[in-house]
């Protein structure tokens, strides 16, 4: 009887990443990624002198500005695998929802007299503009970008990439479709 050679076991290491297109497609399909939310309140006042008495109104508006990335704005080349490096070209961070004031939490702080709907709309717009001016700042946008960089890096390292290169692409001149 002849003794056969025992079977051999070999292990091969490859540096190639086998990320499926489906995983990448799912990341894009999440659409809106929020990286920073800023809760705020704004007090807005109106005063009108009248023949039969003065009118005054002070309202407090509450809102949450959500800053993040809308992946529906990403072009088809937003992701590229280069060996063990993931190269991400993400749409730039911005305000995810223009209607960030929670009207159910708006309350009259002081109200004297009756106010037409048009004046209430003007107060709403003044509050909205003040909130944007105070919170849609370079510092908040930079903080959201940094958070996006960190989170996308963790996700793609979890997919097996050693290096993740994240850049942000400014919006094109095309208007965003609803």
C-alpha cells in the first residue's frame, strides 16, 4: 500500500475589495443624510399705531435646521474604488428642508388687536430669515461636513476600504427638482 501525500491547504491574501454595486446603490438610495441639527427659537414683534388704539403682536417661532447631504444630487461618479481606497465625491452639505419652522409650536407671546394673515406671513418670514442668518453659518456647515467625512469614512472602512478620500462637490447651477 502506498501512502498518499496529505492534502495541502493554502491561504491567499488579496488587497482587492469586493464591494458589490448593490451596497453602493443602497448608500445612495438613503437620499438625505443628516449630519447636524440646530434647534432654535426666534421672537418676532409687530406694532401698529391706529386711530382706535394700537395693535401689538409678539410671537415665538421654534424650528430645527437640519444640515446634511441630499444624495439625489450626487452624480453617477460619486463613488470610485481604487484598490483599497474609496474615493467619494459627495454633494455639498446644505439645508435639507426649507420648511424648518414647526408651526404647531409657534405661540403668541403678547397679542393686542387683530392681525391679518398677510402680516402673520410676514412675521413668519422674518423669523425664518433670522434663523437662517444666525444658524446657516460657515461654522455650522463646516461642522456638518466634518461629521459627514467621519461617518462616510466609518461606513466605507466597514466595507473593507483602508483609505477613504471624501470631497464635497458644490451644487451646479441647475435648480433642485422636487
